[in-house]
C-alpha cells in the first residue's frame, strides 16, 4: 500500500472515530429511554466524553511520547475498542458514562496522532492537504454517521451501532498494524510549557472565544433530536433527513470559512460567523412551527459554526506562529471543555425548564464569545495604529 492510500485509510478511520463521538446526539432520546434516565441526564454523556477528551488526551500523548506513531495509533484504537466493548457489555447509566469518557480519550489521541502521521506520509508540500483529509473524515461523521446512526437505531437498537463500530474498529486495528510505518513522533512538550501561553492576554482571549462559542454549539447540538421533535412536527424519517442536512451544512461551512478568511480576513470572518450564529438561534426561538423556516435557520447556524473552526485555527497560528502545534492543542482542549460545559448547562435547562431553552442559552454563550473577540480585535487594531 502506497502512502496516498495509507492517508485515505487514516481518513476512513477518522470517520469511524468521529462517528463514535457524534452519533450519540442523534440517538440521545433512545439512549435515555433504554437506560431509564431523562434526556437532560443522558446529555451528560457528552460532558463525560468531552471532559475526558480535553484532559485525558494531552496526558496520554505525553505518556506515549517516546513510542513511535504506529504504536500511538494502535494504543488509541485499543482504547476505542475498550470503550465500545464496555458500552455494549456493562449495564446501567453509570458505566455508560465511564464508557463515553474512555471513548473521549481514544478519539482525542487518535486524531492528534493521525494528523502527525498523515503529514509524515505526505510528500513535501502536500502535508496540509493530507491533514485536511483526516479532518474531513472526522467531520464527515456529522454528514453520514449521525443520520445513519439514527436510521439504524430506529430499525434495530441503538447498541447495534456500536456493534458495527466495534467490528470496524477491529479491522482498523489490524490495518494500522499491517500497513503503517513506525515513524518517530515529535518531541513531547510539557504541560507546564503549554499552559504558560495562557498567561499572555491575547492568547487567553483567543482561546476564550471558542470556549464560549462551543458552549453555545454543544448546548443546542447535544439535544438536537428532542429539540427538533419539539420545534417542528416531523416524522422519525424527517428527523434523520434534517440531521443529514445539518451534516451537509457543516461541510459547506468548513469550506466557507477558508474561503472567507482568504477574501476578507480572519477577524471579519470570525465576527461574521458568530454574529450569524446568534441571529439564527434567536430567530429560531421566535419563529417556531414552520418546517422550512426552522430547517433553513438550523442550516444557516450549522454553516456559521463550522466556518468558525478553520478560521479560529488560522487565527491562533497567526498569533503564535512559533508554537503552532501548542496553539492547536490548547484550542482543541478549550473546544472540548466548551462541549462539556454546553452539554451540562443545556441539561440543567432541559431538566428544569424546556428543551427550547437551549437556543437561548446557545445564543447567549456565543454572544459572550463575540464580545470577547470584538474587544480583542479592537485592541489589536488600536495597537497596530499606535505602532
């Protein structure tokens, strides 16, 4: 197998790993019913996953830093299999929470290592494209993994999805062991050095923005299935179709982010993205009942949030080009912490009020991130004029 096919293999496995993360939002109501908890409680499965991803990933990466990348990938896939097996075999909501945490660590370790492996396998000058393929595989889980998971869970049982993921993960483990070369990993960067960058106000502000933006995203996306069922009167097949539409919108948004960044700049793209998210969620709360209007606003929201991601990465690299890998690692942790906080806050709102409250929570969180970004960019432009 040549290196191009090895990169495609990593892309396919990234889709598999991404599905293990995102599929839960499409079947949250069914999971809650099967384990005997409320939807708001089941939403904390996202909190467990994201917290474990944010905290556990850098620790495992540091612990395995002396191993070659093939072994790191194999470790990640073994952890993934452990999480899937425990999901299927262990009873009760408590064990399910633990299983989601294990899957969170596996996902984080695999994606971080796959990026570096793809870059090494790619020919000179094409490393960026190889890494974007891995990212595309992960985000494609939203397009296909979530709606397919909803269909499978509706036809059979939600655990059937994880039987399939387990079988494919076993194949992925064998494929990586047989085809991936034992390439050296990068020198480890201590947690102390990584955290030292947070002392710089500009970097702290730049990382605070995605934290609040993904609180808003997670508050809505974690409860998207019950939210859709309450928002608009559509069938089970209709919910699957809307989830597919939102997945397609996420891919459009990823491309739109790069396009707009090149055309109008990083700061304007980020501000426009967050502004559109806020407006879409507010209008969604005000105009309920119309299927076409609601779906259109949800797709606009999905396009805006996913245009934010690549632009934010470029923004961080621009702020500290000498520490690009550290910036991306910190950004990933803050995004996952935002996911965890959003699922937790959304769960409290759903349990004490109504699932419709998540759109207001989302818009408020994103508005906070927008305010931080506006102040930060304003200071940057002021400093630039003074200099």
